C-alpha cells in the first residue's frame, strides 16, 4: 500500500513539475517578446 502511495506521489510531482516548467517557459518567452517589442518601439521613436 505504501509503495503505491509513494508511486502516486512521484507521478503527481512529475506532472506538477512539468506543468510548472511549461508555465515558466511560456512566461519567459512572453517577457522576451515584450522586451523585444519595447526595444523596437524605442528604436523607432528615437
């Protein structure tokens, strides 16, 4: 019983970790895109 519980926890953590990394990646890409756009705007405006 304990073995199964530990296995479930492992799977849960794997899925959770994957979701978190995916979220972080998308957030990072979004910020990169935003900064690129702002840099473009600044270059165009000056």
